[in-house]
C-alpha cells in the first residue's frame, strides 16, 4: 500500500500541539547503535540468567532435589516390638506392651528454661532427673527427642497432651516397653534394658538402635540383643512448612523381634524365688539328662524396669550394696566354698582310686590330730566307727580327713576338676566365674609356700582354697545323678544337649554315692531330713561353709549375720531316674540342712506336682543298690 | 479513525510473545493459587482482560500527544503519590496502596510508567548531541521528587527502579563520558548514605544476600527456599501442581514475588528457559521498535518502557535465583498484581502505538531510501 499517497494524514490537519522532531540521519544511526548495544546487554543478561538456571537446576539439581525432599518428607521411625521371652512351656516371662514416652526435641524447644519451668510441674519426676537426662543427651542429633520420662502414667500424658500447644518441642511418643506379666522373675538371667549410650552407638554393635532406644544390657536381653530387637520400620510423611502432615508417602512396617524360648520352668523358678524369700543366695536347677537349665535364681532380685528410665542415686546405691550385691548373678558369679557338698566328689575319688571302699571304716571321736593341730568334726562327740555310707549320710568330717590324706591334694584336685569344678561351665552368659580348684603349683605361685598337709584336710571337707559357683555344684550333682556325664548348661530351648566330658569315675562308685545321698535325705540320722518329700525318692548332700576361721568365731546366736556360715545343699530326684538336679546356697544361712535343703525341697516338690504322669508306686529305695552292707 | 495501515505495521511477533507470556503466567498462577489458597488466577485473568482492553485503547490516540501533556502527567503522578502518603492503605508496615473500595491500586506502579513519559518528553524537547551534568540537573530533580515519595512509603525497590529507568534513558540520550564517571563516583559515595537510609529489615536482606547461610531459618529463609525450589525442578520439573516447595508453603509469596520460583520448580530448566526466552524475545522486539521509531519522543518512550519491564524482570529473576538481595519487585505479568499488570500492558500498548505510527512518517517516500530531514514545527507528514 506504500505506493499510495499518504492521503490519510494529508487530509487531517496536523495537530499543532504535536511538535516533535524526526531524526536526522546522524541521530538515527546513533539511536540505532545505542539500541543494538542495549540488545547486546539484554543478551548478556539472558546468558547470565540461563547460566544460573543451568547451575541451579542441572548441575546442582540433584542436590536441591534432595534438599526439597528433606524439607517436605519427614521420616518417622516406627519402633519394632521386642521379641518375647518365654519359658519352656511357652509362658510369657517378658513381653511388650505399648507405653508412653515423653521427650523433648531440642531443635524445636527454643527457650529450654522456660519450657522446663512449664513442663516440670506436669511431670511426676524430680526436676533434677529431667535435667540430668538432658545433660546426658548432649551430642545426640537435635532433631531426635531426648526421652525425659518413660512409661509415663496415663494421667501425666493427658495433662501434657492438653498443654502441648504451649510446650514447643515436647513430644509424646507411643513406644513398646517391656512388661513382666509374672513380676520380676529371674532378672539376673533375663537381664534388663537400658537406654543405649552414645559410646555403644559409636562401637557399631548396636547398628539397629538410635539414641533414646532401649537395648539389652545384661543377661539374655544383652546376649540375644540382635535377635530380640527386631528391625525398625519407618513411615515417611509429607509435611508442609508448618510441619503439619499432608499425606503418608510410604510405610515400612517394623519387624518384630524373634521370640526366645528358654528352658526355664516358670513354676519352678517362682517356687525357688519364693523359697529364697529375699535372702541372699542362689538356686540352680538342671535337668541332669541334658543339662537344660530349669531354674536360675539369684537373690536379692532387682527390678529390671527401673533401668529403662535411668537410675536415681538411691537406686544405684541400693543395687550396689556390698553385702547383698543384688546386681550380681550369684548363680554363675557367686564363688563359695562348697563345704560338705564336696564330700560327694571326695567319696567318688576315694572309691575310684581304691583308697577307700564301701566297707572301709574310720573311727571318729570328734576330731583328728595332724601334727600339733587338731581338726574337728562338726559333731563334737564324734560319729564313732564310720563307714563311707554313714560318713556321707551324717557328713562325718574325720572320715574324709582320712580319705583326703590318703588321696593327697593332687588326686583330689584331679577329681574336683573332673567334676567340672574350677573352670567355667561354658553357659552362654556373660560374666561367668570359674571358681577355683587349688593345686600345689597354684599355692606356690600364689603364696610362694609349699602345700601344707593341713590344707589337704580342709580341702577334703570343701573348705579352704576351693571355690565353686552354684551352677558348677548343680552340674556336679547332675553328673552324679546321670551316671557321670557333664553337659554344657543350656538355657535356650530346642538346642541339642552338648556333652562336655565324662566324669572319670566308675559307674559302680557313682551308684553307691547315689544310694548314700538318698540316705542323707531319707535316713533317720541323715543331715537333710528337711528335704524329705512323700512319694518321691530324693537324694542330696548338705554343706555348711565357714565364712571365717573356726578359731575366730563363737558358736553364738548373736553372732553378726555376715560372719555366719553359708548354707549349701545339692540334690536330685527321683533317685531311680533323675530328672532334676538342684543346687542351693543361702549366704550366711547357717546349716545347709536347715536353711538350704527346704529351698531345694520347695523346688522339687513343685516339680513333682507338675510331673505327669505322677509316680504311682513308691519303690523300695534299697532295691537298686547291689551288694550293700547292712547298716551299722 | 484507524488507518488500515496501522495494523499492517502491527508487530505480530510482539503480540504473540506477549500472549504466550500471559498464557504461561496464567498456568503458573493456577498452581501458585492452589499453594496460596486463594484463586488468584481468575483475578489475574480479570486484570489481563482489563489491561488488554486498555492496551488496545491506548492505540487509538497518537502517542505524540502525550509529550505535550507531560506537565499534567507529572502533576498527576505527584498527586497520586501524595495521596498514598496521606490516605493510603498500610499493609505490613508499608503504605503503598490506595483503596477504591473494590480494588486496591498501587500508584507507585503507575508512577514508573508515567515517569517514563515525563522523562522521554523532556529528552525529546531538550535535544542535544550529548548531555553533561549541567544538562541533567533538571530531569534529575523531576525524577527525585517521586522517587523520594516512593522511598518514603517505604518501597525502596520501586524507588531505585525509577532511578534505574532514568539512568537507562540518560544512557539512551547519550551521556558525556566525563559526566558518567562523575556520576559513578558520586553514586559510590552515596552508597553509605543509602545504607543509612535503609530500614533494618532492608539492611538485613543485603547482609543475608552477602552471607546467605548465616541465618537459614530466619531472614535467609526466603532465598534459600527459593533456590531449593528452582534447583529441585531439575531439567524437566516436578510437574504442574506438583512442586513440593510451593505447594507445601515452603516458598513465600509464591503468587507474587516468587512466581518464577514455582514456575522453575514445576517446569524445570526447560520451562524456565522457555519463559525467559520468550520474555527476552519480547524485550528485543521492543528494542527494535525503539530503534526503528521515527521520532525522538517515540524512540525514548519505547526504550524507557522496555527498560522498565527489563529491570523488573532482571531484578526479580536474579532475586529468585539468589543473585540479588530480596527486594519486592514483581516479575511483570507473571506475578499477581493488578496495578503491575495494568501498567505493563498499557506500557506495551504505548510501544505498539509507536510502532503503528511509524509509517505515518514515511509518506510517499515509502520503499525508497528515506529522506532525512528535520520536521520542525509543521507537524507530521509535512512533506
């Protein structure tokens, strides 16, 4: 249309007010140049922005994508239920139930002092404890809550939930916690849970745990931690900028820990703990046929639940009482002189080495003189003419002094070791003690003195240097009961019995000892008449271990408790087919027959009640023993 | 009243890029509205419509008339800004709005455009080969009055923006090198003064920009979250309405100042490059209109409006990408805001106006090498 004349404009009268200048050529070129410069500047800015976008979105894209996910995706850890611990017939020794934990997320707490001043009146917990926990949690990630109260009462939870809006950073979590439906039974065996320490986390052994988690710290709970703990799951939720949940992204359910079945029999364990009734001591019961642990009781007990919430100073002091030692598992860590229970080993050694026979007799007039020293029998008047049977039944010391002299320390030690004393039984629990079987070399190494004959006499009646654990005693008597087999004590149900060694004693000798030990319980003069049980043939041996030297002590009822003798008793039943072997020690309990035997009796009686089918006939107890000499 | 030839000279590419920008912005606001919890996209569409009508309305009259009314325009600007000062509505500490009952207008937005007209007519009238300091004190004074009024609101960003537009026009008018150096020196000397003028929150923003990690949960939050949003978009973006940063409210002001942030998050590098590319194409088209304008006022007017849009784009995008401290400058057309949309669209209308009336100068000589002469007092087309 450009060929047309510009009539439109031409027709219109020019607006007089529009007085604008057209460019001249020079000016136009200048504008043109300046515009082109500006375009180049624009292009540079475009390149700058593009480069920045490339850097942020392409080069750093993955990093920022992760950042945005970390912003919006919160992972909530789902705690697994810990595996149950069951007894041999499937009853719950330790289970789990949901409970409430109250924690503080330090990152969200803001002014901690102000928060604590509001929170403390709501908690039924001393403020000092709360602060201690916060101090102890220094160094854990700030986004994880510091648990300040475990197992909170429902009323406390309700109070806090209602005021949550003015308590920034306070969280109430539902967490599984250990429950003990039958009360605190066998705490030394089961162990306890406590909050995992930062050092433990660093060690890498607790890779499944995060700060604030409870992990097994003792006993079975510690030994089978990985199996019991299970695997934690997570729930990933999308949250908005205010932390409100928008949706659940995905859920991985936690894997409940595996249940653990123990060989412990709940009824027997309860009977043992009841019979101990808080007196310091221990009871161990084994199945002599396979070494399975039926009872492991150590007294006094502790409450395994208190460790989870952290101990107060008083609680810690009470647990570490130097006399009662509630934290020590006396069944495997307590080391005692076996006293007269050792005469079982002496008799076996004597018979096997032919230094005595069933028929050999010694005369007991109440003491025995060796050099210038007089070694007493416990019975002042003496036992008179005594054979091996009578010596065991009435626990004559003089008989075994003589036997010991004939055997000598080396042979006694060999047989003591043969019965599994003086070394760890190999039970799968941490902290087991070995006890001690003295030898000439040991004496010399330890004291730089040769072995004295008098020490052999003390040794012969289970005093002096000899030290055993209740578990060793139970295994020793099991070996007597089962014909000489030492099994590894086992507390996990379903594991095959593990034969460790055979006691180097002829079966006939063991048979005679079984017969004599039955007399200990059954005979009129037996020292363990308190363990008699109707309808059941029980065999046993009492022991009374001196705590202080005889010369220092006075046979006086008012004597301080801690100088009193330890009471010991080992037993098995039924004699014709031994199925349970028990070792009992009552610290400072006095006589084995009066203090320890009733405890064993309670356990065996309970066993008898539960046994099915019940024995219906009372077998003549002498029938099975061949060639027995008529009693004196 | 329209010459047929007017539409022959229509820059269709310019119009097309403008429509594309508005379409993309509408889609983006749809998502941002979901995040912000208010249907801003429909209100923005309303503004687009009103703005477009005004844009075409502006085409009706000859832009050259504006030059002669510059004093009226200037007074109008000052009055509006004074009105804000006395009867303005205060939102979060800044008094920027005038309430008309049904809508709130932001006079400082209009002031930007009006000042372009004023300065352009000044330079059109005071025609010189080059400008020295002595020639500039008059326009500078003209500019400083509204700038101070805007800064007082307080709206430092827009105030500086008006100064930036002025500087761009001075560049276009050609400044003497010596004067440039002197101004540069004075500007640097004035910076501490500016710092003194700043409100504490503004200083904090600059500090945060210089050291963004110093306070990630406080003042640095916005920039950090914006960078995360943009970066997390990666190459292809998270998808429409799927930007977690925006939809979960980690991004602040997602429908206004940080609109480009959500766009980059949801459409990725590809989407961001398309939007920025179209925008720069649009700006380059505008510059070519300035270049080809037949008269001094028209050329200055187009250049000034282009500068106005460009500086806003640059400042907003650089802020979103963490290259600049946080300042409340919207991305024209993309950010929600009625006054901003109207100003921008009317500005584009003026640019088109200049382009359309280009041929009016050509007359019979069209198609031939143009005659270059001064059309002094006789008006247009006086060949």
